[in-house]
């Protein structure tokens, strides 16, 4: 016997009779059964079928090969006799409400039962696909919603801003429910004009670090965004006039980011590291 598994419906192993056993039919299509109304039993994947062609003979189709075998009905069991490589062997199929069940558990369904099972499976997959479509739509809508702030939480003036080696002067850091918006009051010392506001979406925040050291020009708070982690991500530095101002900003920002992450958990976003000190 050759056991195969149907990867989609996983109906079970399939019995395969090979070699010189049952007499192999010359025609690869199942014989037209006149006695017994030509009852046909098939697996869901149609790899195996049994056709009753007479009161004592049946035709077994196994992956395109047809074998004519003798059979008898014993109580609730169909006993199939085959000669394989010169040796007579018996195989048993239990008669069940859905059709015939092989000794390995494989079910060969009657036409009506097979159609019912296929319809049930198709309906299930349609429900799964529809549910997935609805979930994807909800996530898309939620993602779009998460990129539009609905309220301002608090604004903090800062004394200096440094981003990737570029230094800007004073400005305002406005914390909303979805992002941090940095606006500048003075020109960039490098290019000589006032930079446009920077809007940093909380979905890409990966960490916030408070510094307890005055670097001579203010108390810095560093936050990381748009990267894989705090070591590989882009970092932004805001300096404040006092440690208390920096702490207030850092704590308010951390709370806002955590609230965002919790609310929009279903939205694809960066992993977030809790606030750290250095």
C-alpha cells in the first residue's frame, strides 16, 4: 500500500494497490456499472475511487490506474480480495454513513455525501477569506486613523535641537496623541533658514532616553525613531533649560507613546523600548 496525504483537505492516507494484483483494466476510465446502479465512492481529492460493477466485482481507481477486484459484503464491511505479486490479499472497507472507510481511516464518499462535504469546506474557506478581508480593511482604516492626531497633550519649549549632526536653535515640541511635532523659532546655523516642522509618528518610536547630565548648553532628552532598535535607528536630541523641564517632557512623551502603542496594537509598528536613563 502507498499512503499519500492530500495537503488541502487532509482527508487521510490513500490505499494504493500496485503491481499484479487485481487485474488491471485496459481502459483508464472507470467501467460503466450496470448492476447496483454503478455506485461510485471517491475520496475528496479524487485520487482514489471504488465503482461497484457487479454483485461480486468492483473497480478500484488509484491515481489514474484501474484495477478490477472481487469483493463480498460482510455485515458492515466490504471485503476486497486482490492478488498482488502472486499473493492473494484482503482489504477491508467499513460501510459508514458517508460511504466507505479504509483501514487507514481514508473515507471514500458517496456522491451526495461528497458534495455536502465539499460545499461545507468551500463555505468555510469563503468565511475565512471574508473574515480576513474584513480584518485587513479594519487594520488599514486603523492605520490611517493612527496617523491623524485628535488632540494636543502638551507643548514644551526647548533650547536646542540636534539631528544627525545638524544643530538648530530654540523651538516648541508639541506632543499629540499620535505624534511629536517639532517646530523651530530660529534658523538652522548651517543653511541659514528656519527648518520646516518635523512630525514624528509614534508608530515608529522605538525608545526614549533621559540624560541626567548637563552638557553646558542644556539638559538633553534623546528619542529614537525610524529604525530597528535604539542602536540602529535615527536619533533626535532636544535640550532643555532645566532638568525638571527635560524630565517633564520625557515622561509626558513616554506616556503618550505607550498609550498610542496600546490603542493601536493591531497597527504594524516598531517595537518600543520603555523609557531609559543614562
